[in-house]
């Protein structure tokens, strides 16, 4: 696993969450994920699966591209 990708995704998730004014628990619940898994993703210790990524993008109202490039694409 490329550590840089883990860090980039985690940082993107954290930034999107803060921008949305949500807590980690709120994002996890909105995406139907265990809170522990979401925390690990934000910390760069777990890469979300494709279904997890889709759920997170919906919960945070961002595109998967936003996580990759760090710019907002309104949905």
C-alpha cells in the first residue's frame, strides 16, 4: 500500500468533514460505516473500499475526484 495515497485520502476526508461542519461520528453514521473505520481512514491507516468511498462522498457531498486533487466539485 502506498503510504502517500493513504495520507492523501485521509487528509482529503478530514478537510471535507471540517468544511461540512461534521464530526467523525456524524460522517461515519451518514456513510453507514463503523466510526472506528472512519477514524482509521482519516488517520491514513485504512484505505476505503470503493463502496465505502461512494458512501463517504455522498455523506460529505464531494466527488471522489475532490479527494484525489483537493478541489471541490459541488454535487
